[in-house]
């Protein structure tokens, strides 16, 4: 009977250990994806700011051309 309990405890511990490793892997993977998405968002925001700056300059030039007509 004691041998059976020991085997059950070993199996339970191994399952727990595997679950912890799976959780740790999932957490690391999620952190990496979050960092990647955050970087992509930052890059897209920089592109938007540049495009908004270009649009503002073009509007200014257009307004100046229209004022000269």
C-alpha cells in the first residue's frame, strides 16, 4: 500500500512540476509577444506622427497657394 501511495505522490508531483513549467513557458511567451506588439505600436505611432507632420506642411503650402490666387 505504501508503494502505491509513493507512486501516486511521484506522479502528482511530476504533473505539478510539468504544469509549473508549462505556465512559466506561457508567461515568457506572453511577455515576449507583449514586448513585440508594444514595439510595433510604438513604430506605428512614430509613422503616424511623421505623416501628420507631412500633412500639416502640405496643408500649409496649399493654404499659401490658395491665398496667392
